[in-house]
C-alpha cells in the first residue's frame, strides 16, 4: 500500500449503549405530546419517548455552539 493518508480517520464505536434514566413525569408527558405532534405532521404513528429522546439529545448537542466549539477545541 502506498504511503498516502486515507480521507477517513478511525471509525468510532457506534454500538448502541443501553441507558436507564428517571424522568420527571412532566418531561414524559411532554415527550408523549411531542410524539403526537410529530406523528400528525408526518402522517405516522406516535413514536415511543425512548425513541425520541436520543434523537433530541443528538440534535441539541449538535446545535449547541459552545459545546461544538469546545469539542473542536480539544480535538474530538
């Protein structure tokens, strides 16, 4: 193989990690309401809160400018 560097770096482990959390009842109700609203917009059936929460966290962290800058600053 030539000494050139591949464009892709090391692949991160993307194996799902099971996590258990206790949520306040008000957040659970809001997740259920969000799922209902999303279903009415997309024409699907409401998602389980456990399916919504990881996507919401992912979106939140991806759009938090301070967090994104901090990760970039430490080379992650």
